[in-house]
């Protein structure tokens, strides 16, 4: 049986193109309703917003949920979790009979591996994970799983390769490309075998930091460096007055240079902690001094341009000792993307300590369960946003010491937050003074030689993933940050650039499988990604890996044993681009089907992290969603003590709606860049001077100003500014997902995308989401479809006064279903 709810009211958001229309000229209303027959009313029912000042009641104040109340409150939890099965025939009839255009959906299993919903004309409109929930089985399995996780300690082993054939069961369309995929998996298995044979397995192979670089022992210090192109090498530094003749190194048959320095007579180490070190090499390009490739810390001395490597081995009493266990991986990820340096309201470079003390509690209060930190790996050029890495094993010294970074991560774990690192293995800085470029004087040391090793758009070097020592270096780097600093996982940057020899440049991916499996694919890079996922998931089972891939590579988020690349999530990058495209249009030209298709266009069983905007949209030269919506009016009309404008009212309304529908439909995870939750004004512009190009053209800088390289958290906290309401809404949205877990709910169904009414209605988990994107029309006594009978109540309302709305909906109203 299929049901509908009637009596719902949806106010309109203001139009910019018809400012003289009749009726309300204020923010749009966006209600979310809860169906609650499948959960205990005692645990999940939302309280009245007027009887408590607790966090849950604050959410209830801002939420709209419909709760079908159980008649028998004594029923067991297992019984309450049972929901009526919905057949595809029932789903086909799930429609609003009062609407002018009747969308009829058929559920189908698409040949491409997507599970999709088709309209009556056969065009794909949305994706669907499942329509019926075997609730009793699910409740039992979840309980057992939780007990296993808490009671058993799983051994840290990297499982051997599997058959690699399950991908064809998941997506039979891949059979047409079996030759390529089987070759890829065969090469992966061959490499696993070679590593097992020659290195003792991936576990040993990924601990290169215990062999290369500086190794302290009871008798002294051993230093090793792979530099096959060098003719001679010597270790120099403060400890030997930079004398290149004092500590000459020897080279073995594999191109590895080595030297052992015995302890001083008094037993002290031959290189003092904190002293500067470099390796001097006679190379085909001449004599050069380089920072050791495996250096654990590097600094730029005041007044100097090049960085210096630091021998980092603090005494035991100065080493940070982790106090808190790593949190378990949450079922759904709500990620707060952040940058340490610009995380202060003041125009300065912020520190690990200040971020730990000031920003982490804010992230926790806002309701996020993970913080993703950019620009951790050392990078000489601050304005590169951390993406032009020079020292891969060293945390950036701009923000503090390695021990202070560890204390930050430990504090995050105390708060229950995962800490994800934005790791860069897709390219490296072309800096020859501080980084890996031309390290041993040759062009093809860590990188491909010639044009293949150069990224013309990023002006950076590209790794040779087919090199044995490059694999050791990068696999060890992934493990190092998890092992030494206790990060909880990674967001791998620029993965599209890695997987294709064209790097995704000037290429439009259409979804044709020939674009993914052919000569343009860099199989070595894909195999490296499979190996690093093996290391991460095998040795750190709770760790999370997210890949920044815009291409939509099939099998990207399937286990390596099944033939996949092994990531947990793919960044759903098309969503942000789509919102910018839509925001450039007039309100009446917004297509509901286009929005729904973009949000749901993802592969079955491959999880995505959705976002409306990230740091990319905040950079100078681009515009955030808030700036697209409100532009210069943000400078003059965000104070509550002066009248608003239609532009501001519309902008605030759409800012909230865009973020919630992105979280509601876009994926199994959600990401927000710091400050964007409250519509941070302006853009990010790193301090920079004038740039003199070889052509003689001068690109003006910003006088090395930090004014636009900070986050004005004070704006979101100010109760006299409209930013506060936007921040409150984002906080309520995060806590709503925490309570109901709708992003990972199995039940997902889109019942309406009405182009005439500009209405989108969908169910996810026990919630019904209703969006009114019409620029002029409000609706009352509106009827929407639902799959579960009962009484419903509002849990989230974008028009709530707490969120800068006008409270045009009654939160005490109850809505009842009827057959039809």
C-alpha cells in the first residue's frame, strides 16, 4: 500500500527577477519530515522546541519531522525496526495524485552497474540503493558487528590478492573490458608477488622510513639515501661545520648511499637534535646540496629563501605521548575541511596549538565527526595551498613542531573526531632547492623523464609509479602518517591526474567505458593506488581513504580483492560544478530533474562524499555559493539592525537549501570547507608579492597581505549578524544526520521532481525531504507521497527564525497519511 501526506505548507523563496510579486518576499521554507514507525519513539522522537534548552530541543526547533507514532509502545526494538516491504509495483504507484504532472518511476538494474530509477520515457532520473529494508536482520547484524569490534582485536595483516573477479558480478558491463581489467589485476598480483619475494611483503616494504633517512641506534646514526645518478655524496650540516670532506658516503649496487656516524665519546648522538643537515652530491647537473628525501622536519630560517633539513630526534621527555584511542570509523562521514594556517580570525599564520584549542571544539560543536586537514606535508610555497610538496615526510613547520601536531590529533581523538590528511601523491613541487626534483641531478629520478614527468597546468613533477623505489617511498609515506602521527585516513589529491596519461586535462568524461580502460590509462598509477589501499586497510582497518577523482572511474571504490581500486569513498566533484552552473541561471530556468540527476549520478555500491563547495570554490578568482547568491549586498545588509534586501533573503534561503539537498541526496558522506557553513564572505588570497614573468609581464600581488587568508569565525558567532542563522542551520543539519543517519540509510526513494511547481520530494531512511525551489509560488495543503503510514512531525525547517527564516510553518502541527 502507498500513502500520501496532505496539509503541508511550503513558503516561497524571493525572486530576483520579479521583485514586485504579491505575497511573502522572504526566505523559502524547506521542511524535513520523519516517519517513525520503524524506530522507538522514546529514543528518536523529537521533543518540542519550547520545553527544553538542550541541544536536541534546539535541533527540534529548527527541524521539521513527521513521526508516525506506534500504537503499541511495549513492542520490542526488533519489532519496531520492521517495516513493510515495498514492491517495485508499489513504488511505481508512489506519486502525488494532486499534482499536475505525474512522474511514474520504474526500478531497474542498469547494465552499467548503476542502480537507477527510470521515468516513463526510460530516462534515468535518480539512483536507488534499496526500496525495502530487512529491518530485523539489519538490527541483529549491526548489534553483532558492534560487539565484535569492541571485544576482538583483529591482527594487522595485509590480505593476499583475491581472484579479482567480483567486479564483473557487480557490473556486467565491465566484461566488455575484461582484457584490460584482467591485465591490470594480473600486474597487481605480479607486483604483490615480487614484493613478497624480494622485500618480505608489503608490511616490510612500506616501512622504508625505518631503513632510509636517519636511523638512530645505540651506537650511532646511520643515514641512507637512494640517489643512483649521483657520482659522490657526503652528509653535511651544523654537526660537521658543513664540511663536505668530513663524512663521505658510499654507494651500493642499487644506488643507495650510506654512512654510519658513531656516537661521541661521551655517548651523545653525533648529530644533535634540531641541527641542520643536507646531503651534498656531485651529480650530472653539477654540485648540489639537497634536503634528505626522507627528512622528518625542515624549516626556513628567518631571512633565508631555501629550507634546511632538521635532524629531528627529541629526547624521550620531549616526545608527545598519545593519551586517547583512535575513534571508530563512523557509518557516515561529515567532514570539516580545514587549513591550519588560515584558521584564525586574525590576519596571520595560525598554529597547530591554536587550532587544537580553538577550532577543534568548534568543529565538534557544529556536529561534524571528521576534520580533514590540508597542507600538512611541508611545502616551500605557502600559496600552493600545500599541494606543491617539497618534503613528504615532514609536517609543515610554519604551524609548529611535529609534537604539537601530534597533540592536535590526540585532542581531536579525545573529542571523537577522525582526523583525515589531505595527502599529495599525484605530483610534487618542481623546486630543485628544497624538494625531490632533480634530487640526484637527473630528470628521471623519482619522476618520469621528459614531458611525461611534467604537469604543464600545475607546473609540477609527476611520479614514476612503475619505479620500485618510488613505490617504496610513497607506500611508506602513506603508512608513516598513520603510524607516527595517528591520522585516521587520507583524502588523496589529484587522483584523476594519476590514473590517466592525459591527467584529465582538456578531456570531458562522458561515462563511456572506453574512456577508463584503454591506452590513456596509467596502469602503473592505478596499481600503486591499489597497493596503498592494501597497506592502509590491511594495517589500519579503521582508516578511511577518499579519492579525488572527477572521471568516475568504475571499480574505484570496490575492494582490491574483488578487482577494484580499493578506496572507501570518491569525492562527488560534479555536484559543486553543477551548483555553480545553476547559480548562473535565472531562477525560472532551474531544472529539478537536472539537480536530482547530478546529485544521484553515482555508481552502485561505490560510496561518495558530496559537497556543495570546497576550498576550490573559495579561492581568489572563483566565488563561493554565498557570494554567487548575495555578492556585494553581503557587505551592507547582513546586520540584523538594518532591513534586509530580496537578494539577501533569497541568498540565505538558497544557501541553506543547497547544502541540505546536497547532503540529503548527494552521497554517503558530506564535506564542508571551514567558514562556508555560515557563508563566509569574500575569497581566499594567500599573501604574495608581484610576480615578474619571463615575458616581462608583471602580475600584481597583494603586498603580502594576510587579510584574505584567514577565516572570520567571529562573523558566524555574532548574534547581531545574519551569518549566525546560516551557521545554526548547518549545525542543526549535521546533528540531524547524526541522529537519523540518513546519508547511509538503505531506503532511498525520490517521489517527486516537479518542474512546474519546482518541488523535489524524496525519502532517505525515516525522513521525508521536501524542497520548494519556486521563485514566486508558496503552497499550502500540499500532498506528497510516502511509503509508511502514520503521523508525521517536522524536524528541520529552513524557515525557522533560529536560521534567519520567518517561522511561517507550525512546528506543533501533526500530519497524517491517507491511502492513495
